[in-house]
């Protein structure tokens, strides 16, 4: 198992950040363009427990993959999980948490637990490429969120 944790502070109230995150179409805003991200399924205006989202994503060196995630464990205004049902990982469990901070700021934490397929070969791929790629994707997300909401002061 591998763990990726990213924490940022945004200069916006929690409700505003939640409204953005709870709108599934906004996932396009947070995904680097070079991944050729395309949502295939029809999306509601707001997410709900059990929502299945299917999309295609191009993973450099590994080609285009279909990915199906389920939205679950929603605590309205505070947290939710997207869990891979079909996709490139053996396991993908991404918990999104937001909480109010000082001066109407919002602290956002992404906690991704994932496991590579292919046994020892998967471990090698994770060390050589996947770890770096995921960090770059989440760095892009951070920059986009700062552009949308402003960078808050960390606690």
C-alpha cells in the first residue's frame, strides 16, 4: 500500500470550497490537460452517495485507461471519498476532507491510499514513475485551487 497526503489552506470559506468540490463537473478544472481527461458518464449538478463516474484518462507511458469511481461516505460540507471500481490501480481510495480555518479560510486535506497491480513490477513502476506523476497531478490541483480561491495562510 502507498499513501499520498496533501494539505493546503485556501482563502475562502468552507461552504464555497465545498460547493465547488461537490460539483462533479469541476473535476475537469483540477486535472492537468496533458492527461486528456474526459468524463464519459452523465453527471448530476451535485454529487451523492453511490454516484458512479466513468471517465477516460491518458497516463503517460501507459496509454488511455477507462476509470470508474464511486462517490461515497459523504459528510455534507466536510468530506467524501472517491473509490476506484475499475481502473489502473489495484486499489484507489481517495478521501477529501475540508474544515474551517481562521479568518474564513479552509483547510483541505487529500489522503490517497493506493496499491499498484502487477506485484513486484508494479512496485518498480510506482517508484520510477507513479509516485512522481501523482505528486505532479496534486501539485497542479493545488495551483488551480489557489487560482480559484486564493492561497490562505497555513495554521
